[in-house]
């Protein structure tokens, strides 16, 4: 993505970025289709394209921050097979006081084959960079766009699981 960046046009922070890809042999599982874990790795490529093109990397550099993925979730609808072309459509869904939420849609011939959703943050030496502050540096309002109920419910379930794991550790 870094090598391709000079030829990729910048995008607005709430825009959808598109990366065109092809399925290669190392993407496959024993069923000869893209393995479920590979979708999460491919989503990283879409996310890097978005971060580079939206200017988020400049904000991260300013804060000496690195991106951290907190949780991911996947929905698989149709398979991708060897040598098929597909696209990864990446967009920002919104943010709360701690997390930013992104969606990666795997699309072939206009049809969504799978979706990976991620919540993450940027961590600097001083701690997490508030997503609202990050948004302001990108020219957006500090308050998030309204997020769908399924997304806030998923985030709440992630928080509950984290609390349960912390309780187990005590």
C-alpha cells in the first residue's frame, strides 16, 4: 500500500475506499476457497489503504500513535475461489469515546460476499488518542455520526467479554 500510495487519490474521511484484489493459492483452505481467517488479514490491507488515503496516518504521526485493533467480527455469505477477482470496500462507521469502528465489505460483481467489522484505536506514548479528537483533525465533527444498533450492541458485548476476562484474571 505504501508503494502504491503516490498513485492513489486522497479521499474524504467518511468516504468508502476500494482495493481490487485476486484470490491466490495461499489464501485458500482445504475446501479450496478463501479461508475465514484470511478475510481478517485482507481487511488489514483495506484498512491500510483507507488510513493512508484519508489522511489518518498524518494525524497518527502527529501524535506518535500506532493503530491497535481491539476486536473484529466477520460475516461470511458466499465463497471466493482461486484466481477470482474481488474488491474490498472500506469505510468508517463511526466512533465512541474510546473506539473507532470500520467496515470492510468483500464484493464481487456487485454482491457482498463477506463483511469484517473492526473496532480499534490509535495509541500514543501518552495513551489512546480520543476518536473525537482524531475526527476533528480530519475535518469532521467530534461527535460521531449515528451508528446502527447492531454495531453499538456488538461493541457492548465486546466490553462485557473484556470485563468477564478481567474478572477471571483476578
